[in-house]
C-alpha cells in the first residue's frame, strides 16, 4: 500500500536502497503487524534519529564509531571478536560498573554484527574434497 507521499520519499533512493527499505518494512510489518510501518514512518524516524545523533555528536554526549568490514577476512572478524570479548571481560574485573557498562555499549553493536558475520555459511563445494 504505497501512498503518493511514500513515492515522493523514494525518488532519491538508489534501487538497492529502495529494495533494502522494502525488506526492512517487510521485516517490521511481520514482527509488529499492528504498527503500520510505511516509507513515511521510517523516513520520519530516520530524520528524528539523524537530528538526535547530530545533537549528541555536537554536544559530546554520545560516541559514534563506524568502521568498514569490506576488506576483513572471516579470520580477521573472528580474531577481532575474540579480542573484544577479552577486553569486555577484563573491564568487568578491573574497572567500575560504569566503565564496564560504557565499554559494553561501545562494543556490543560491533560484536553483534561480527557474530552475525561469523554465523556458519552454507558449505561450499570445493574441487578435490
């Protein structure tokens, strides 16, 4: 059910972004059918988040980290995950609960992403095996 307003918001999206938006809307509608998720509601949420994040960066009330994993191998991701896990455990043993909490807030999104990247992929058929 696409409205004219929804269509206007899609005009500037690439095809890949538009497809991804459809996938996000589909996932959210499946999880919460009562929520009535639309392109407009996601655009409104994204704009609110963008402005909030901009204020938080400017005021120094939040730390934002973004990194590319495009060139990382599976082994790199696993090693980084193991290293971060150790670091997180060490903060619990050696620092205040607030430091442990903040380290968790910084590391958790990265570790969750890495965990999803490390999920076993479908076995590939290799020649000679």
